[in-house]
C-alpha cells in the first residue's frame, strides 16, 4: 500500500547572493567613542545552528559603550578589529537547512554572540538559532532592533527573577531607560503595583507605561515617599547618589534587591544581608523563546518600544556619545541598510 504524505510540498526560494565583504563599524583597541570607524571586512560565515542575517538595524546598548571603553565584555575580545552590537534585526540570507525554523527570507530579531562573533554594527551578522525570534509584525526593523537586549533583560528581572504578580510592589529605578521602560510595562502587565523613578519630563510617560506611582528623582528622595516595597530593580547602583544603598531603606524585611549594573555596587550582597533582605545580580540571557513571547505581547499592543534617536551606520561614534550623555528615553538604534 502506498501512503501519500499530507504535508504540503515545501517551496524553496533561492538564497540571495551574499558578498565576500561588508561595511562594518569596528574599533582597533579600547578607547573613546571616536575609536569607532567604518571599515570593509569579511562577511562572517555561519556554522552549525547559526544563521546569517542581512542586518537592517542594530540597537545600541550601554554594554556596547562599556566594551568599547575597555570594560564590559572587552576581556573576551580575542581578535582585532572588533565589531560591536548585540541587538540585530534583519532578514535571514543563509540558514543551516531548508526546513530550518528561520528559513531564508524570514524577518527576524535577536542577539548576536558578541564578542565571540562580529556583532550587528555591520551589514551582515551571524546569530545562533536559539537567540532569534521572528520580528513582530507591528514593528519596523528599526523598532525591532531596540527590543532584544533591553526587553530580555527586563523580562528576566521582572518575570523570571521577581516573579511579578498581582499586589506585589515593585520599584524600578531609571524607569524611562531602555531596560526600565520594558520593566515598568512587564511588571504592570503581570499585575504588580509599579513605582518608577525618573526625571520630570518622563513622569507622565512613565504613568502611560503603567507606573502607579512616579518619583521625580531631581526633587524628591525616593526613600522619603516610598516604603514597604517587595522588589527593587536597581538599574543605577551606587554610581549616582548611592541609589543602591538607599534602596535598602524602602524594601520590606525579606524583600528582594536586584542589582543590575556590573560593578556599580560591589558590596550590595553583604549590605542587603545585614538588613535581612535578599539580593541578586543579573545577566541577560539571549533566549529566543522568551523573545518570541515578548514579540506576541508587542503585536497585541500590550507592550511597546520607544526609540529615542536613530543614527546611520557611519554615525556610530555620535550614537555612542549620545548614549553616554545619559537620560535617553527608551533606545538608540543604528540604521544599517535599507529594508
């Protein structure tokens, strides 16, 4: 007996031609923003489960600037020049096999494995399959490039670590920044009572994102008006006005301090423990499945991304300078190539 397959025949589109070289923003050694320059380098080759993406846009993150300056992930750079850029959005041009979950032509966004491989500040980038998701239909490539690192960090902080739920009181410092504006939205979505600190011109916006209370840090000491908090998501640390140490004053006994910036408060564990408060640091996990869930929330309208400024690829140095000035609302993104 012959059995006829019920699976539809797969139509395979020819893969687009990929050049041998590409334009990329590189740096030859740690330095200031002007260490970034545009160069012509080889297009990276995907291996195993990696896909090759034609990059349309790349997000700019604080870890990029720290790495460029010789901190962050700079210790893992083993070859120069190096290409930054964890956040990428674009189109798959090479996949490991025809029936791959992200076949050629798929619009995707995700996290490159910088500095193990060249990042998104380039016309092409290789990205592991498990660090990718389909681009939300509601977003442009530029908007999508502002999502992965910031949203995955916020998801890990709010959903996986704080276990946000109805009735919980969560304080988010720097609520209007890249990670912060996602953290406020996720915490509110899962029913928490969100308190966010921000500058005067961001307070109304933070309320729109879901914050039940807002504190103008330029005029008010948050510990004077906030108390009995279950979780503090500290995106500042002690680099500015001892924000981390002061956060211990508003946490209830047994509450949780999540200290995010690396090295911003080396003694936070001991200080929290002395007050009977739990604490942890956090590092972003490039989880494509979580990113797909976030994409569904974005497409439903429950979560949004805010892009503060867009720079062209050859303006990467200016983008870093803008980022390092601080007070960015949402994200800064590089436009790398046409859609």
